[in-house]
C-alpha cells in the first residue's frame, strides 16, 4: 500500500484495504495508516469514519501513529 501512496495511486491503496478485508485478512495498524493517508488525499472522509469505527472495534485505537493519522485526516 505504501508503494501505491508513493506513486499517487490513492484509490488503489484504498482498494487494497477493502480487498484484504474481503479475503478475511485483518489489516494491521500500518496498513490502516496507509489507507487513511490515501483517504485524506482523496477527500473521502466518509470512508475515514468507517475506518475509525473499525479501529475502535478492532482494539487498535491504542496505536499512536494510527491516532495521528486519524487526526491528520
């Protein structure tokens, strides 16, 4: 996902997160942070709210980097 972000392929980065979830993989804080950066660039803040809820439900809200990404969004 970070490679897609570096190339400006923001929609593809978000798509990878959804594909991971649909395949049964639980995204870690790093992949969620990358997705939040892409969502911020795309200005798709409704997706950001969904991810915020996912972070809380998954117990990942302790991660300081993830928290900073949520604030930056």
